[in-house]
């Protein structure tokens, strides 16, 4: 696995990056608060190996102390505050969870915006500079990378045949955009931390829950649910941010090298995310090949054209206006910036 990462990050090696003898002599010590262990394969196979072997992989003169947020006792919703405080130099930010502190970031992934990886990549590239500017000015951090966990799909412990069957059901959600959409379907949104959802499903606190198919599999959701519908509501974007004081302490040469190394990591995760999404969908319903997670025999609920239409229409009719109203209160240029940068990609004026 490390060899694959090294190949993907080869351009970031010491020779290619031309690290000077002076910069190489100055070891940069980094405290990193990574993603939750419970989120699964991206954290296990990409993020943790990258940080724990960062000097070897990239050639950068670094010494990294990496720990996941659940091990540290850090709540993912507090990611921006922890990053700004300087307690950690780099923090993995779950955008839906930190959006309570910065609604502008949720504009990258409101319901209906990112139906697939190709469109999500275009949205991210268009939004990147504005995201970085906001992160620096308001939260004292520098953006290093943006990547997706993958399409967020629905698991239920009761039979469903489509989205209309979520009516009157308690559905685990993780942000305001998704909660509003579930309400419009007639469902009852319930905000539950990811790590507590499997038990909530088992105890009947919620009837259904939404997350990525690989993360759900790793967390044991198929053990307590029966029906699986692979329709993507959002694509669950994540970011890496570095405390701005730490970033400014680096030389321009090192800043360029960090930027290149994280862009290579980002590209690697985008590819891996798509691969494990496709595999986990098969695994959850007992199909082959199943190579990355455990095989279950859930009922696969076929996605109907009317379900796809509901998701597409949600962007304009529900999620965009709901998000814009909240975001414009904290950032007057919020929705105008979104329409300028993202609107042309999805045909919204």
C-alpha cells in the first residue's frame, strides 16, 4: 500500500522538489489530528500511512505525531476551533460537521449538488480558492487538500422501496441541508454522531441512517439494517487544514513542497474513494467481487427515476435556498460567491 502511495506522490520526493540542504536540516514537527478511526478505509489505508510515513513518502523534513480525533477525544464538529487554537498543526476537517461554525464550507456539498465524482471534482476545483481565502481570514488556517468519502447513501432496518418510504421514518442525518431534505420527504431527521449510529439503529432510536457504503460497512451498520439504497445525497467532502501560524513559519520553498505533496495525496484519495465506493456497494448486498470490506446480504433497493428526480430538484428547491439563507447571515457574499463559482457547473443562476 505504501508503495502505491509513494508512486502517486513521487513528484513530491526530495530530488524532484529540490529540497535545499538548509531546509532539510530544519525538521518540521507536526501534530496532526486525523479522521475518526470509525470512518474506515480512507483513514486506515491512505491518511494514517501518509502522515506516519510522511518524511519517507514525500522527502519533506518532517516529524509527525499523528492521532485520530476519536483517540484524542476531539469531536469532529469542533475541528475548526481546534485548528485555529493551534493545539494541532494539521486537522482533518469533516465539512458537514464543521459547517455549524462555517456555513460557507457546506456550499461545497449541499444535497443534490454532487451526484457523482466527476461533477464533485469540478465543484471542488471551482470553490477551492474561495474556500482557502475564507479558511485563512476567519479560521486562521491554510487549506492543504479537499477530498470525498464518497456518495452518502441510505440504510434502513425497515423495508423501503424508494425515497417516498422515508415518510414518517426517523432518519439519521449529519447536517442542516440533509435534515431539510429528509423533512421535505416527510421523514424525521435525527442528528446522531457517526460513532453512535450503529447502536442507535440497533436500539430503534432511528429507523434509517445515511452515510457512505464503505464507512457503514466498517462500522457494522449492515449487521443491524436490512435494506440498502445506493442513491447519493451528498459526497461527504473532507479537508486538510494547517494552522496559519504554522504555515507562515515555513519557508516559501517548504510551503510549495507541502502544497505539492498534499495535492498528490488528494488525487490519490479521490481515485481510492471511487474504488472502495463501488466495491462496498457490491459487498453490502452480497455481490462479487467484494475485496475491501465484509460481505453482507442486504436487500438492494433499486434507484428509480423518480428518486433521482427528487435529488436533482432538491438542489434548487430545498438545499440551495435553505443553505443560502443561513450562510448569507454569517457571510453576506456567501450565496453570490457560490452562484458565481459553482452555478455554471450545475446550471444554476
